[in-house]
């Protein structure tokens, strides 16, 4: 009787998991599709002036591959680059100036704002300083891009044309992340896949939808929309600043768009699992608003959706339960099928798709570790700086 009850519970869990996957497949904004790309735009009659703001903290290792691509932008209008050195100790500012002397191209200004106040995250303090410098040039758009992002020569031109033609206040592309080491192959495509599952790109661009998100590595922002949304002051203590930025702009009535990049690439390497673990865990619990109930729900959801299908197959094979095998295999198959487009986009072998449950288990552990670090009082750490816990930051109102 106990064996029958146990197997029945396994079958029931697998069936619920299958139902969840069918719902995700059909009703979650087609998140698994990778065809949301930058819409083609007409060349404007007069190209709008653009200022590029690059916050940088200890980025000497990646600047030689990223900064020259910004300076080499083939943009018909007026454009210049502001690199804000966020307290670097590796000569980031000096290297940036040397690269500008060596490569030429767009004008480059390098400045340092000093340490941020306690109610600002370091990156946003640097962005604030860069925007203040840029406003003296009276730009129509700001391109907010990270120091590890390399742009094709026509990147700025295409972004401006898409924003101008589509009437968008914010246009963001999720950079194609580096996928070279074994751990990168296993973890990085899933990072983009999970992000799209949380924030389906089609819903982000839909005017009436509440979903709002951006990818911080590449955001073209209309200055007027930034002023209406009080950017960056309104999001000054956000750890996940790109999503907070998009919510502020959309909440202020702005039109936003988010999609996958074709010619914008991250050059930052994450060769070890430790590097990827830190990348995810530093902000995972912040994504859950530091709410223990949301954490419990997330863990339960990850187990049900990603771990139950292979567990049901294994238990069914061991116990000779065809129903458990069938339900678990069906859920696993749908899961695998939704992951295939992302692997293709990331130019990775498709045999990685059935391994998604293992990768999801890693993300589950990273999320729990993020919560553990939070309750140990460490906050969100990044490049030697620990951000204040939310309850220690003054209310923005």
C-alpha cells in the first residue's frame, strides 16, 4: 500500500509538472522563442545627438576589447563617450585614455565621481555622474552600456533608427554572452533562458502589459523619458538596476522594447563555476525582494517544474511504473524543446538541452546561497564593494 501511494504521488507530481510546462509553452509570452530582435528602423532625417555613458570599475582586463568598439561607431550624428571610473584600482581610467589616443574615433571623456553615498549603489552613482556630464552636451538619447560590452560598428546607428522609427523611449538589447568554457556552456544559455521566462520579451514591448525589463549592458534611453521617470535618482539603491530602470520608464508612460542582440557581445569571461555562481547569487535574492515566502515558493517551483520530470522517469524505471515514466518523460521533453532555441542562439550543441534540470538545480542552490548571504548581513557584493541591505537604505519617497 505504501509503495502504491508513493508511486501515485510521483505520478501526480509528474502530471502537475507536465501541466506547468504546457502552460509555460503556450501562455508565458512565448518566452522560449528567440526571434525578438532589434526592429529595422528608417534613417531619421536628422540623426539625434547621443551621449554614451560607460560606468567602469576595475575593467582593465576587458576594456581593450570593448572600448575601441564604442569609439569606432559609424554614427552619422553627433556622439561622444563618457567613461566614469567607479573607484577602480587597476588603472581603468588611464587605460581608457590610452586606448582613445591609440584608436581615435568618437570623443572620450574619462572622469571619476568619488565613492558613492550609502543610499546609492556604486554603478548607479557612476551612471548619475556620467548623465550629469552628458547633459551639458544636450543629447536626445543616452546609450547606457557596460564596460564589458563590445558593439558592432553600426550598433548605435541601428539603435537610434529603431528608437526614432518606433517611437520608443527605451530600447535595450540583451548582449550575446560569452560561452566558451565548459561551465559557461552549461550555465550561461540558461541564464538568458530564465531571464526570458521571468520577463517574456514580447510582453515587455507591449504597451498595456505590466511586464517591464531591460538588459543593462545595452540601453538606449530618451533623455526626456529619463527626466520624467527621475532616472537615476528614482532607482538609486537598486541592485538589479536594469529592470528597475525599465519599470520606472514604463511606469511613467514611456514605450520600451527589449530583445536579443545580434551584434552586441559581452566579452567578460566566466571560466569557473565560482565566477558564474557569484554573478547569479549576488542579485538572486534581490530579485525575490528579499522575501522568504517568495524564496520558498521559488524553490518549490524549481523543484516541481525542473527536477520532478527526471526524478519521475528514474523512479518509474526503478519501480516499473509506466505512468510515472510517461508523465515525467513528457514534461522533460517539453522542457528540452523550449530550451533548444536558446542553445541555437548561443551557438551551443543541442545535447545540452536535456541537461537543463541539472542547471536548474545549480540555480536553485545559487538562489538559496544568495538568501544565506543576505541574512548573514553581507548584502550584495560586487567587485570588492558590498551594497547596503534594503532595510538600511532610506525610502526613495
